[in-house]
C-alpha cells in the first residue's frame, strides 16, 4: 500500500516519516514554506533514536500525482478546521481503474476530536477513526520531532462509526512495524472521547501555559469534570483514565531532544506559529455543542473556546494570560447567568 499523508505537519510528518523509515511508500501533502522545504531538503524527523532525512514525494494536491492508485491509503492529518477543504480537494480525485477517492479509497482520520471523521463520512464511503496518542512538534518548515520512547505513539484505529475490517488490520500491521502500537478497536470512538477529555486542556495550556502547579491542575480538573458530565448525559462511552494508563504504561515517555524543544501541544503550537486559527471549536466546542444538545451547562469550556479563538485571531502569545486571571474568569463564568456569559467573556478578553 502507498500512504498519502494529507497534512504532513507534526502528527502527519511523524507518521509519514516513521512509515517511510520502515520501508513503506509514502507521499507527503503540504503547503507553502513547508512544502517547499520538503521538496528541497526532504522531511527531517527528529526522534529519540536520532534524526532521519526522508526524501519523499511532496505535493500540494492530487493532480500532481497524475491519478491515485487502487492501493492508496489516505491519512487525513490536518487540523479539524481544515478538514472540509481537504475533503473537497481529495474526494473527487480519480483512481486508476475508475471511480474517485471518495468512492474507493480508505480515509484514516488521524486528528484530535471526533468531528473530522463525521465530516469525512459525508464524502467518503470508507472512513476510519484514529485515536492519536503521539507527542509531536512542528519544529520549522521541513522538520518535525516526535519525542516518545520507546514507541513514537499509540494509534487506536477502527472503522467509523464502528467496526473493524481487513484494511484496518493491514494498516495497523504496517504501523506496528514503524515504531507505533496500533490496536484495532471496533469501538474506537470510546478511545477518541477519552482523548477528547484530555484535549480539553489544550486551550487552557495555549492561553495560560503548561498545566503544572496547583492552580492550573485544579482548573483543568474542573474543565474535564464538566466534559465528563456532558458525555455522560449524552450517553457516550469513554475509556477510563485507569484503562488508558494500563494500555499506555511507559510505552510513550517523553525524551528531551536536542534542538527540538517541545513547547506545548497542538493548540499551543498553533498560537506560537501565529496561524490565525486554532482547533478549540472541535475540542472544547464539541463539549459545548453536546451540552446544548443535552441540556448541560458548559461555562468553563465555553470560556476556553472563546479565549482560545480570541488568542488565535489576535495573534497573542501562547501562555500569556496568568493562570490566576484565567481562574477568576472561570469562576465568574461558572456563576454567570446563561444570557450574560457571552457578554462577560467579550468584556474580559
């Protein structure tokens, strides 16, 4: 199989680089300066066992490949806010032997949250969810790092909305040979919702810095508890913290990498790169959406969603709000009447 990594940033670059290092055929999809760097110097992947340069085909769209192959596997690794544009570009792409990518090829959504695969299922017939546990960093154009050891990451995968098949097992086998653990799960969504709860802290980290110390940890616990209440009300199952720890163990411990510091998670990296967008609408915003659908107030996730989007839109520095100030805003939001919360958020930001 040939793997086409749509969005060869931190996560996509790490997956693509590791697959290539294990001998698999890989195509990287990127834009702008990152695409130019991939074409000129290859993908530089820095991991605990060294730095590798993978000179791989790099394209901006399917037309540059001159048609897709029937054995292609598409790995969608763009941020969720970029999913629709990627689907519009790749879905209609013709496949050798007839039909389009949307009709014939498997699409694996290696993204945070759960919305990307729902969007994909509107277009693609064969969609697979991936629960991404992969600490990776976009270092600079052409270079990514992945600091996990002894494994680069753990990628639960299965069909969306449920089930498994031979394609999932074949892809899992390739990943297992490429420094990943890749459990095939018929209920992959249960792992993704558990990861979503962890990702509710992404906006907190992006706005107020690392979740370290009593104040930040206490605030995250409140945000997560709000998320758990919403998932419980919606009847959505999620793997427990104990179950996740049992599976993960010490398989993906972070190792300091010279010249490739890990400043923060995906949302923090979006702010540090001043991209102007952030994935909070599909993390904290997913909890807000479910809360409104099931009658559960979500003032803390509403607040973090709003602040993260404000920081992204205004190109503010990541971690520039003192955690004490954020805690005060959270206390005010939790005590505000529903019809005054949005006004208070705007005034405070």
